[in-house]
């Protein structure tokens, strides 16, 4: 809000917005007045709600490598199980001779 804070320091990019504090503040406010189109805004909201990275495949792969975790969205719910006969495979119970 333009009030000084002894804990914070200005970023060099913010300082480059203007020579005077009032000019920088106005320039920064103007940057935030630009409205995003509906599609990018929806993508951003979805990524935030799902705690997923937003970017192209390369940037997402870099994030996964740094974090050591997969960050791709997964299907919701439990995985579907195979029918019992497919799970047993060769271990299917055989009929015993009487």
C-alpha cells in the first residue's frame, strides 16, 4: 500500500519502474489492473486449486526433477481392480481329482 516496512527491501525490478516512490507505486498498480483472459485465468485457478505447477512440459519436468516428485494430475478415486480371473493368472485354483 506504499507504506514503508523496515523488514522489506525493494526488488531491483520494482525500483526500475520509476525514479520516485510515487511513480513506482502508480506503475505497479497499473500492472495489476491488466485483466487476464478467461482461459489463462481458469488455468491458473485450476493449477492453484490442485497444487500443480503451471507451465509447459519442459518447465513441469524441471519442477518434478527438483522436487523429486511427480506433479502431473492423477485420476481421482481408487484404481480399478482387474476381474478375479485375470488377477489369478496361472495361480487359478485347479479342480482336484476325487
